[in-house]
C-alpha cells in the first residue's frame, strides 16, 4: 500500500481516497466496506445516529 499524501481529516499519512468527496484519508478515517471517509459516513447515516457521530474540522 502506497502513501498518497497527508490525511485531509487528521494529518496522518493517507492511504485511501473517499469515493464520495475525493478526500485523501488515513486508515482510521476510512471505511473500507463503504469506501468513504468518516465525514461522508457521518452525513450518510440516519438522522438518529448522527448524534453519536464524531464531527471533525478539516485542516486542524
């Protein structure tokens, strides 16, 4: 697995690209089953589940 760059969520080395928004993301901020980043996963979950979803700012 090759490093693509820096994770656009947390700043760690990025190995994945979100299929929805195109962000480069690390393994911790990526859902391999859905192939999306943690931010897009939060926005696609049911409204009842959003309160437990961690929101992060880009480029902290």
